């Protein structure tokens, strides 16, 4: 399969109908939002704290977290993704949930967006900054936040240094930039952010994503049993699920909740 065929098949597997396109859950999104709102209320002028938030959601996918934010915060949201069908599905779900008037969608690559400096109170990105480099993403969007603006981002991290070699080799191939939570904390502080809080996503957030995906992989294994190229992709995704079953104690997503420093 060439690269174009691989991407077409990737989007066939990760269809807009999936509840989520990556690990996450409403409780974790809400926990992160509550932390940022509590900080804002406690540290901002009361008149500012009551104003409508301007939120940028980078790599929104089909919008599970976008809709949660829209339902729970006094805000407007610019939701960005590079795949139009995901944005169309987000619009559909937002209409059903009654929050479509709070959400604007933008088709684009987060690494090349031309957005005005200081135009957002909060930037949000669940598991998506890796596409431009987690730390590079924080640096790039630092200036898009207002002074003391807030950033919520989740990133795949090692939780310890005890993972078996086959686990480390897997991620050395799949995500060589992956490092520990502690290393990320140090690097974040060096990029002019204060860490307000950080926490690991629970295993339930992974299975909310993996269980529907695994069912889909089973269906595709039967559907494309005579296509070695597609079966190789199915096998690779199944291996990812299997590794999490075996090694979830050693890695996962950490949610970093940050304040822009001057």
C-alpha cells in the first residue's frame, strides 16, 4: 500500500462514528476544566472571571471533549482538525447536544495556523500535540494565549523506568519522543509555563477508546482477510491494544494543566 492508500484505510478504521478517536473520558476532561476554572476564579479580577471564555481546541477530532467543554463552560470554542469529516461529525453532535452556537470549526494543520496573538483564554488539546511535537506545540501556542492564559494538554508519557524491553522497543519505533512525566514537567517549566496540576488518565479512559476500536478491528480482519497490506495495519493497531493490556502500569497519558507565564 502506498501512503495515500494507508491514510484512506486509516480513516476507514477511525470512522467518525467512533465515540472517541483516542484515550479520554468526560470525567477527566471535567476534572481538567474544573481545575482551570477554579484557578481563573481565584486569581483573576471578578469582572474578567465572569466573561465568556475563548477556547481553542487543537486536534479536536469528532469532538467528544469539545462538546463537554461547550456544555460545562461559559465559552466560545474554535475547534481545529485536519480532517473535514471529523469536523462535520462534531457539528452534527453539537446540534444534538444544543451547543452548536458555541462552537466554530476550522479545517487546518495545527502546525501552520495563522492565529492572532493573545486571542485565547484557554488552549485545549487532548492527545493531539504529538503531531507537531508536544513541547513544540506548547512553545508555538504560548503567544496565542492572553497573559496568564491557561493551557490543558495530554501527552503520552512513561510513568516509570521499569517497562520491559519489548514495551520500550515498541514505543521507540512508534513514538520515539516519548519521555517521562518528570522530564515533561521540567521541559514545560523551561518554556515559560507554570504547572498548576497534572494527573494520569485512568485506565477506563483508554478502554472507552480501545474496546470499540478492538471490535472494529475484528470486523476488518474478516472483511479484508485477503488483503495483506490492510491486515498488517489491523495487526499493528491490535498490537497497540495488546501492549496496553500488558504494560498499562508503565505508561499512559498525563494531563498537564498550565498557566502562561510572561
